[in-house]
C-alpha cells in the first residue's frame, strides 16, 4: 500500500503543477499517466489499477458495435479486467464524473469499479464476478446477456431523465445475476411510467432502500429491504409500485411503507412488515437521513438481527460514499519555490473505513 500511495502522490503533484487532469494506470510497480480516460483504458492491461481524478471527464470515442457496422458516439468499450478507482461521487466539484456511455464486455469480468459518478448509461454485457461499489448512476444501468456472481453495493441509482425511463433492465435473456446490497433506488418523478427496476429476473436485493418508483421483476429475492410504495406523497399512484404481473419472487423481512401492496399470484411473502407510515420510519428523510427512528418496527427486524434497510448488516452504508482505499482530501502545491529553494506542498490523505 505505501509503495503505490507514493506513486500516486508523485503523479498528483505533477497534475497539480501542470494544472491538468491526469489519469494514472498502475501496472505492477510501474505508474504511468495519461491525458484522458480513453488512452488510459487503451494502455491498461488486465488487473491494472486505473485512477480517475476529480472533475468531469467527457468520453469522445465512438464504438462500431460488435459487428463493426454501427457508430455509437461518445461511447467507451471496455474489454479488460480493470480496477477503476475514482475520488467519490458525493464530493461536489471534487467528484470523479464520467460523461458518456460505457460498455463493459464479457472480457471485463472480475473488474472492480468504485467512487465514480456516471452521468450516462452503463451497460454490463455478459459480465461475471464484477464488483461495483459506492458509485452513482444517473441514467441507464443495463444488465444483459448471461453472467453470475456480480455484486453492486452502496450505490445510488437516481433518475434525472424524462418520463418512461427504466434504469435497470435485464435484457431479453434476463440471466445476468447480481446481488444488490445497501443501495438507494430512486424512481424519478411521480409518474406511472417511472421504474426503480424493470424486466429483472433471478436477482437478489438485500438491505436496499427503494424510495419510489415501480418494481417489475420475476424470480428474485428481496430480503431486509425498505420499500416505500408512495414516499409520503398521496398523489403518487402507489398501487402500481409493485407490479401485479410480478411472479415467482420471494419477499422476506421487508418493511413496506405507505401505499397499497399489490402482488400477483406466485409470489411468496414471509415475515414482512406492512402499512408503515413514511413519517414514522426515518429519522429525517428530507435531509436524506435514512436511519430508522428508535420506535420503527424495522429496528433489528432483518433476518440477521440487524435493521432492515441500508444501515443493517454488520457493515452498514457509509454516508460519505467514498472508496475504502486512501484518497486525497487536500492537495495544494505552491506555484514557485521560496527563498530557500523549497517548494511548499500541503497533502492530506484520508481513508474511509471499509
């Protein structure tokens, strides 16, 4: 750890002095800098670490598609196994923000992605053993093809686009399986056509928070989640928050808030808590404090004995939403040396536990 922290420090000092955004690829004991995301990905090898600096990074590449006969603009195609590490998605101007579509192909299986805000669509095509943590998605998150053992944890899925948007979709085969743990799903404005998840099959959702939006899924497991059918808004058509066409799902130890729970035949409900009022569940949802009130029935109601929702499990959701590796909270480099020919450098390194 100390060795590559030193390499990152040296590279970041170069960045600050040059007033430029530089991407760092760490390959074994070698660290190399690149001017843009596309060239960094092109140069990286399997299992390399790719560090994404703070700022907005626009993808300018085009992708011709698998058949070479298309022209998908502003699209980055990744077919390597990489560890992609950003500075966090909740840090304002110091967040690592990617503008443009990204496609992870099957060859990118076993990749890890953390600390990134994705403003455009992200596609995972036939991926297995991928871990995505502490990222934010503001557009499509598309699972397609066949894959297994993917983990998506402590992420935010926030809709910012127009009506009719579906931001997790399983594709025609719906056989790319993942475990979604301690994520926050927001389904956009109160509209019949807005979804939190859609066309999903064979997925596992554990200790998530569904703030609003319709849920459309098959043959999936929901455990220890908080599912807000109306988020305290009487004008929302909450009857359709859980689609009646859902089938083959298991809902176990979930907390259902507001609205009407309406499920079709073929679903199993075990030990759920229903008909809870939004105003009595969270400490302060207006300021996004989703800890449970002391008197909430969701306290210690999970099947593991901890709270339902994102603050359950032995390792609850982290409010700072930062990667668990060390990051730079302060980096100031003087523009010139002092009278003693010394360059003043202020560096502050912090790490969020786990």
